[in-house]
């Protein structure tokens, strides 16, 4: 088993790290405080190939593997989790969903622009009464022959106000259960499609999250993804890959907090020596380093499984479950190591702590990951 990164992987990691330090770090506190979308930074990430990392060059993507993607996600997330979730949704959910399951016409029309960052995408599954339960969709898509009429509400939609392309999951035939669900490509500006106010969130405040309203939105038949009734399978397959991206985000948040805590502990003195020399702090750092390394191995295993064509449902769920737990626990420890300074925005760790919580919620809560894992191990 080889744990060494290739030279190409190292170059991608270093490029993402450099971008995060030079382009994302300046102004990250202000963007968080003011809930400012990182428009210019996302455009630059698109030009560098980070918005369509795993998309084939045939459609304008970078043609990289999933390992490269999680390496970039970790580095971006160390500095700005708001930017990384924008990257994650565009890559793992929208670009992947269209490239893997869309028609050639859909790929040429939408994927080529999403992969370069010219367009931004959103994935619309969650509803007021249906979060991770895709079978309980209230949003409907009435088949009118050559088009569908969509009605309903989607909420907690990342990139909701900034996207050009929305992948919308809706119920076409309730009597068929999960086989009556479809996925559609909806464009911003379609008549009857309204974007609600931005949510005022605890963390990832630089990314915009909105409720979307669909009121008799006419969507052409050619905008349905896959065959009739494919929507549930589309959502489940796409979310499995999305978990890997969010696991990498959680890993990056934890690693960023650890690096700040380690640096601070070597500079701050108490009782005549740097606080890292006190066993109480040293043991915290040891636990952080160990857990983050374990989380990184789980994330890399899930990415490797996806690249190798293995089943990555359970490895992705384990990676997200553990990495999000580590992110929450150790951002709290990073604040503790900083003492009173950890409670101050200038030291960044309080923001990372706030950002960490969402990684336990979106792409399926921690309880959902445990359901996926337990079902798999019980079946054997």
C-alpha cells in the first residue's frame, strides 16, 4: 500500500495552498462578517481549473482524479470553507451529475460552462419537510408531453442566489414511490422561478444559502436527466460522491485549526515557557494531529475507491462521519488552546469552529452516515 502522493498530486495540492494563502486569506474575516460571496476568487478558481477538476477536458474540465480534488478541497478549506463549499457543490454534485448521467446536448450546453467557472451550479434536493429523505419530495413535476410544469419549494440551497444552473429533484408520479422521481436542469430566469432571501447562518457565511420557489415553472423535456423515474437513483449516486468532497472540507477545517493552534502554542508563553511545552497543551496537539491524520486516511481511501471504480458508498460515509466529528471537536480545542484570543475574530479559529458544524449536517447528517454504514456491515 503506497501512501506517497505523486508529483502531480503534490503540484495540485501546492497550487491550491498557494491560492488559498494569497487569494482567499486576505479579506476572509470581512467576507464572513458581511456574508460576502467570494465572486472574484471563484472566477479565478474557475480559470485555474478548480471548478471542474474531475470533468473531462472534452467538456472544458481539468481531467483530474478524485484524489487531486480532495487535496485541493483540504487546502482551500483550511482558509475559507465558504469558498470550498462553492467549489464542492459545483464539482461533486453539479458537474459530476451532468457529466455522468446527462445527455450529450446537456453536457455541451451546461457542463462546458460549469467546468470553467463561467457558470455556477446548485443542487436542489432539500425541502422544508424532506432533507436527506429523497423519497418524501413535495416538489412536483407534471408531465405535459413536451415539457414539465414544476411547483414546490427547495430550501438550504448552497449557491442558491448565485447559480446559473440548478439541478432540481421533483416527484412526477407519487404512486410509483422512489421510481416516480425525476431530476431536471432548471435555468436562472425561467418564468415562475423565484429566489428567496439569503439565510443568516452561523458559519460558512460567505456562501449564499437560499430558499427557492417554483411556481408553474415550464421546463423543456430535454432538461430531464436520464430516463423517466431516474431521479432518485441520480440523487443517491450524486450525493455519494458529494460526501467525499464534504469530508475533505471537514478535514481541511480541522487541519487549518490545528495548524493555527500549533503555531500559536509555539509563540504564546505562560509560566516561563511556550505553552506547547506544557503537557496539557502538548497532549491536545497530539490528539489533534492523530485524529486529523486518521481522518485524512479515510478521506483519501474514499477518493481512491471512487477513482478505482470501487463501491465508495461506505468509505465516503465513514470519511464524512469521522472527518466532520474531528472538525467539530478539534476546532473547539483550537479555540481552547488560544484561550481568550480564540474568542476573537482576528485569530480565525472561532470562524473555523462555526464553519465546522455544518459539515455534520449537509450531505446527510451524521446519523444518516451511520445508517449507510450500519446497513452495509449488517448485510455483510
